[in-house]
């Protein structure tokens, strides 16, 4: 990782820096706020989110560095330290730190990359009927804008806070999570975190995982006028695809939150040649309680049966992307009970059905919840949008959680409760 440090004063940690504390209840309301104040907040949020949407950061190929550079300029003079950290050519994370003295470290994290678009017009954000429309509006540049707003407010309340607040906007969430993995591998220190993803502003404590596999079938080529002289790799792939359809039905019957789908097929070389090779990609989603190892074994068992039924057919099974384990953080951890209390949320939201960077932070020992504006129902779609009001609510919620975690309990910053995770 090649850092390009814009500005920084260094971190200030006391002896209690690594001691997580219970979130305390903090009320943040808009009551009494003037219409001009609300309008100013909305204007900032729309300006930031729109600027981010305009920056083309489709993954593939990535090229998220311009987003990181824009964020560095936006946060210069607000954060105590701003750093653009390159993870590959043209790809970078943005890390901003806000230092409030000794105490715990809280991380707000989202991502800068988006999925590709067919219509280039989606790079031009439009506000219509109370919605901000454009690629990345809800996944997840709207969340990034809301986090900026929350951090800016928190920076103005330094006297009420202790510890360190980190804002990270990482690359490559939509593919192999190279951005968040770079943060973790280079020593990211945090006691708790929020990942900004579209959850309709409901805190989520569990998520599906994913295993992506490539199965390359090998048959024997022959002239298409004599197909029996060959072994058709596409026929083998077709049987396997049907087996994956059957597996998905079995998962539903079991009541599993997992799923299985064949998603990409590539085979054949010429119209008059029995295909020798065909590759099938499989996307296997994992529900809480399922492991990637068990899921791969189950797929390989069915794959072996397909090969046994087709003499002369061979196959190779290999990973086709990063594997992400499912997780269920549970509502009874110190962090999660405090989080729900601070948000006024009686119970966690439904399982996050997509994959995010949260499992990688959890694997690094950082309790992490998922929370953000917008809905997965419109993410990645041609009509992706986020309600403007949801951006405002998200900024309030991020501020509320950070205040609850980093807020001083008394004149000397004594934690409300010193405890483990």
C-alpha cells in the first residue's frame, strides 16, 4: 500500500484506548431546527452525494482513486488526518481520522466503487420527486455522503467526545474486497464499526455469505455431424446446471437462508464442432449457520455424480472470487445491545441478503453492524435511487451511534461502562 498522506497530527491513545465501552443512549432530534438549517443539511448531503455519483468508479475496472481524492479534498481542514492509500494502480482507499483524546476507536466505513452501467446517463445524478437518482445513489455513495455529514457535525462537538473516529471509504467492495482487506492487513485499529450499505436505515446484525466457483468441463471434440464420436462438454455443463437448480430448491425446502445459482456459462468454439470445453460459474449464497467448506463439499458431491453419469467427461473446480462467510453478530453483545438502544430500535433488522465488507471487519475482531440509507431492491438497478429524506436520517443515525460510543459520560470522560466486546 502506497500512502499519500494529506494531513495528520497522529493518533492520541491513552491506556484505555483499547477498552470498548457500552454505547450510551443519546437523543438527537430535529425538533426546534429551523427550516433554513434543515435546508442547509439537505443541500450539503445532495451536493456531496451528487458529486460522488458523477465520479465514474464502476468495478470492473475500479479506478476508485478519483473518489478518494475528492473525499480527501472535501475533508481537508475538518479531519485531523486525511490519507489516500493506494492499493493498486488507480485504486485507493480514503481514511480520515478525528482525534478526541484517549479512548476507544469507532469506525464508519463504506465503499467508493459501484457496479457498471449500460446507460451512461446514470452518471448524471438527478433529483426527482424527493429522490436522488443515479448509479451508486444507494449503493453506497449516499451512505458515504451521510457519513461525511455526521463526521462534520461530530468534529464540531469535540468537547463532548473522547477517543478516535475513523471514516474510511474503501475500494473494491463490489468484487474481491481488496480495499477493506488492505485496511485490515495494514493494521486498522477499531473497537467497533458501522458499514454503510442500503438497509433502509435499519441496523442489521447478520448477513449472508458467498462462495463463487468456476467449473470447467472437459469433453472430447468431434465433428458435429458425428456427435457420438465426441464427449459434449456443454451437455455435461447442462446437467450440472440442472443439479444446481435442484440444490437451490433443496435449500429453500430446508428453510435455509442460502441459495445457489449458475450465473455465467462459456463454452463451444464453432458451430460444427462438438464442444470440448465449457465453463460454468456458480454463485452460492450462505445463510447464517452455513460454512463455505460445507457448501463447496455439497456442490462437489453433485458435480461428481454428473461426471460419473457421463463417461469421458472430466472437470476442474476452482474458486472464482473471494469467499465471504455468513455471520450473525447476535443482539446480546455489549456493542449490539447498546447500538440498538441508541438507535431506539427494539430488535435487529432482517438478515442482509447481499454481501458487504462487514464480515472482513468481524473476522479481524471488530464488532460490526450494517446500516445505511436506501434499499437493496433498487441497488444495481437501472433506476437506482435513494430518498433525500433517507440521507438526512442516515446522517442523524451515524452521528447518534458515534456520540453514544465516543461520548464523554462525565467531565473527565469516564466511560459509562468499561467492558469487553
